[in-house]
């Protein structure tokens, strides 16, 4: 498996977190993989074979060739159907809004085709990205596309921007009450702003960011015990830690540690 990340152009750096590519050969026995929510929306281009996506009721669908995946509030279970070749744009938590053509909240946990979002422009960028031969060419094409569809960076509310920065700096460990106090904004008003701008509530984003910080500590083995890990990341107690962990990864902390540490950083949302 070859996973690489690339930095965006300075003009897009406040909106795009990174570009990434993933290539791997066809597996004789494909394994299901759980994508853990990370608070970032993605624009995915499959120049390799497609992926199967499993739904909450156990059924499955084949993902579109190219799509935007909305905010995840639960693990996304996928499986390769052949040889993997993926080019993706990972947006900052509030980064997709200036490009959105539908309400962000409406595409939660959903893969939406670029044609549906951008019409013939979406079809054209699909064709260009899929026929490009190298990553740098794909980056050049997608940056031209994004800059041409950039409505206004000021679309993202100033209060939302600063609150997202606070959540990230605090690794998701502040309560919504504290976030409201720091932003001098009514809690319900803050929640409405987050819902329309990010597609998640402040509580959901904080929960996601805190779990991501916990996963990085697991990955780097920077803990003495799972109990100590829970308290270091300021979970109320062990039960709270396990509940959030299962909700966002599909595994208990112990199961995850035993079986999933070999997964690529792609699946943890890190770059």
C-alpha cells in the first residue's frame, strides 16, 4: 500500500487540508476497512477500481467513480473490489462550504456524485482527473477547478472559524458551554452556525477531534494503559471512553488496539 500526502496551493490552504493518494494491488481476499470520522469532508476520485460501501443495515452499494463524501458521524465500512488508485482532496472542517451547492447537513454520511453537485463542470473535472497520468497533474487540475468554483472565503462565519481553531487546539476537550463562552455566542446560535457551515454540531466535532487525538496516541504507543489514555484525553470515565470509541470506530479500544494498529494513517484521518 502506497499512501502519500501533498500540500495545497497557498490560495487554497485555509480551505484544503491536503491532497492524498492511495495505490495498492488487487487483494486475493479483500478485507473490509473502517474509515474513522475525522471532521473533514473529502472529494474522492477513483482512477483505479471502485470500492464497495456497506450500509448501516448490512447491505452494500458500489461507490461512484468520483464523489464528495459528507461529514461522517459513524465509521464508514468499505472494501476494495480490485486494484486501488485514489486521488483525494481533504478539506478542513469548515473548508468545503465555499464550494457547496447543496446544504452540507443534507449529505451527512453520504457519497454524492460530482455531476450532482457541479453539473457538467463536475463531469469535466472527473474526466480530466481520471485521464491524468501523474499526481502533480491531478493537483494542478483540481486546484484550477476549485479556484474557479470558489464563491467567497468569507462564506465561513468568523465565529465558526475561531471556534473550530479552539476545538482543534484543545484536542476536543472543551465543553460546548465553554466554547459558547469563549466565542461569546449563545449555545443554540453556535450550534446552528456549525450545522450549516460544517455539517456537525460543536459537540460532534469536539467528540471526533478528541477521538482522533486518542487514536494518534494509540498509534504512537504514547500511553501506559487504556484507562490512563481515557483520562489523559479527559473522558469523563472509562464507560464514556468506550461508548464514544465504539460509536466512532465500530470497535472497543481493546479490539482496536489489537487488530487495527497496522491500518494506514489514511483511515485515522491523519496527514
